C-alpha cells in the first residue's frame, strides 16, 4: 500500500508543512499509517480527506464547519458543491469581463465616458440587458441574438458599428448636415450593415429600429441620443434618394 510523508504531501499539494502539522494537531487530518520507528505517513484515504478539506476551505468555510461536514459529505458531494461555487464565480467574472469590454468599446465612441453612460451600463447589467427581446417573437429573438452586434465584443461588425456612431458624433459636433457627402457615406454604410445584420429582412429591420428608438431604460440597449437617432434616419433617407 502506497504511503506519503508529510514533506511529500506538502510538496505535492503545495501546502506548507506548518499547515499539515496544524491539521494533525487539531485532529482535523492525522496521518493514519506508522512504520516500525513510529514515523507517520499519509494513506490514499488520508489524501482524499485532505482534498475534501482543501475544497471546503476554498468555499471560505471555517475549520470547525469543515470538521463537521467531513463525515457527512462524500467526496462527490463536496465536488458538486465546489463545482457550483466555481460556476457562480465564473458567471460573476464573465459579467465583469462583459462590462469592461462594453466600457472599452464605449471609449471608442466617446473620448471620455460620462458617468450617466457608465451608470446606465451598470444599471442595465444588474437588471436585464436583454429587455429588448420582449418586443420580438421567439424565432426573431434567436436570430437577433446571433446577428446583432454586442457592445462587449471585439468582433469586426461591432467595431464597424462603433466607428459609424463615432463618425456621426463627429459630424454632429462640427455641424455637418446629414444631407452632405459625409452623411451620404454614413447612410450607405448603415444600409449595408443593416442588410448584413438582418439578412435582407426589411420588416424585422424596421421593427428593431422602432425598438431602438425607445428609451434605453425600457430596452436595455446602449443609449443613443435622440439627436444621433434622428441623424441616422436622415443619413439613410438622403443616401436612398441620391
């Protein structure tokens, strides 16, 4: 039967000798094997017990609670608890990554972020960033979720939409009318992007645009000012008529 010294276990599991000796001292984990000289060794069963202790400890449980749970929970049950805990951590981390990605893309649109936009992003992420889906049928939702640009992504189509919004903001800041060469180019680009995004479904495109014009608090979509939305419509109308 294989056995391990305290030093071997410490090295194998990256635990200090002091911690293993403390567990032994408080009878949380005592090596169960001895040789002729009285030197104690850890058995395979001891190592499974240690693994249970380490998993429970990662759940931020105090040692006394761990002691009471060791006899009640199997290794599988503890692994399931740890798995669920990691899933919760992963979900929180993915949310943080998503928000940070959104803020980075927002910085592409604006030279400096207003607290109003940051607060809106946080508020939407804490409630339902997908409230816009309530306006569509199930098959439309699935299609739109796949096709629409996502602010937290760094893919090509999201970047193209960001660049268009940035160009619109520039035109507005310099009083460049939608009925201009710049406005026509913006309109043509938006028409092309819309065709790619909605794959030629004009009815769905118009339906989404009507939702897009609703207040961000209702839809959870990235907030665009009425001025920007109006400029978009004028650019597209001008591009269609030229």
